[in-house]
C-alpha cells in the first residue's frame, strides 16, 4: 500500500493503519532498533511502541516521508531503551562504539536545552552533510543514524572495512573543523 | 552537550539523507577489480609456486625512467599501481564519479601528492563497445588519501557500463605530474 494511503488510514483512525505499517515497515524499523539494542526481543518491543507512537502522532502530524518518520520514532524508542538497559549494564550493540566515535566531534559549546541553539546546530549538521559526496554522506548516515556496523556498511557500499573506518574518521575530523569554525566547539 | 545528546540530535537530520542512504545501500555495490593484478598473481603462483609474500613484493609499484632517443632521462612514470589505489564509482543524476583512495597513503610517491586524478580511461557498454575514451588529465585536490573525480561531464544513457582506467596522475607543488600505470575496472549502472 502507498504511504499516502497508510497515512490517510491513520487520519481516519482506522486500526488497519497499523497492520499495513507493520507489513511495509516492520523489518525496516526492527533493523534500526536491533542495531541499537542488539537484542531481538527488545527491538520488537520498541517497534510495537513505534506503532503506538505513530498512532498517537497521526493526526495531528502528517509526515512527508513515512519511512523516515517511523524510523526516527523507532530510533528514539530504541535509544531510550538502550539507556535503560545500559543503566542495568546490559545490552547495546553498536552504540557504545558509536558514542565513543561521536565524542571526537562533540559540539561542546552547544546547550541543547536552548531551543534556538539546538535548531542552529541541527541546521549546521544538515549543511555539513550537504557538503559531502552522496556516498560518503550515506556512510555517515548508515553509521550514525542507522547505527549500522562497520562490516555491514562495508558490504553495502562495496568497500573494505578499514576503508569505511578511515572514511568515517575523516568525516568526523571534517565535521569537527566545520563545527569549530562556526563556534559550536570550545 | 553529551555524546548521547549528540547522537539523539543526529536522529533529527533531514529526511532526505535518511532516504538517500537507504537507496544507496539498496543498490548493488560496485568495486574496483584489479583484473590484471589478479591474473599476474595467479600465473606467478601456478608457475613458480613462490610464496604469497614474495608475490606481494612483485606486485608492488615501481618507477620507470622515460628516456629520449639518445638515452637521456627526461622524466619518470610509476608502473604497476593497480594494487595501491582503490577505485570505486557512483552515479549521481546520471553523472559518473570515481573515488580514488590510496591504500598506502604514507608511502612514496602517494604521500607527496596534493592533487590526484585520472589521465586515461575508457567506458564500455554491456556489449564491450567503447562509449567514451579519453586521455586527458582530470584532477582534483586530495582530501586526506581520497579524491572524488567527475569522470564524464555529460549524463550517460540508462544502461550497464564498465569503467576501465589505465592511467592515473598525481601532482605536488614542487614536482611535475607523475603518471601512474595500472588497470582498474568498475562496473556501474545508470538508472
């Protein structure tokens, strides 16, 4: 079923909306959650929470791109679950490594609680991504948005694992410079 | 900002990039295939039975003098570079781009280059017919050990092609450009 029709079902409060969403995006959202949690059961629970959040969000929200909208919800649920699990010292697939990598280019001067600063930083990250060639941008997004493993990214992009690691390392260094130039780093 | 908050923020990047990454991952990856190098290695292993380590030494690139008719050396080229540079292709809006990456960026001559590019290439279609062949230096400034080159300025018609690269070229501020010979092949699809 087309995305527009699925969104209409949500707006009509038709419970079939969830059935069609699960059929079309179940695997996609499960893989996002699994990359973060490394546990099938936890990932499936996050995906169920995702359908509930989507049901609560539509209406009022009408997503432009349904896959990205659902993916973002699944990612948030999975990361919240990761934090709970992490407090109990369990679980976590790629996340510990990803967080360590991100700490290399952390915008230390940004206060997330200030909405304007948050929006400005988000816009800066988007404009940084725009400067990258599509393939390198895809590698960055696969690692830090989809939380994919290096091995998986290498397979999907026809590269060697150490080339992917090197590429990511260079992108992080470039991002660090980009943020520094724009005053987001102390 | 903590690293967790930063990770959460990346979760809110533009939808376009999320979709784009998914699309790129769906496509069949293309990878350089150092055909000549593989053939040389196979032949060497069959005939001489020497160790892989020794073959790796044989496949290493080397400099060759360019001599005038009277024997005077007027320059040099770098031979057998196939295994030292990885070539990958991607197609964006019908335009072909090649990403060239040094596999030994800290070694000579690669560590000396500021710019790098393609000097001689050929594009063939599925039937092996030449669609495009050019022998002209097309270079870009290196970003670390990687450079992206727009191979051909016009969009190619829809189809499946192979890019054959025969010569690469590197330059540094102080030296004249150095031509590197090898054989790189990449399949790509224009959709």
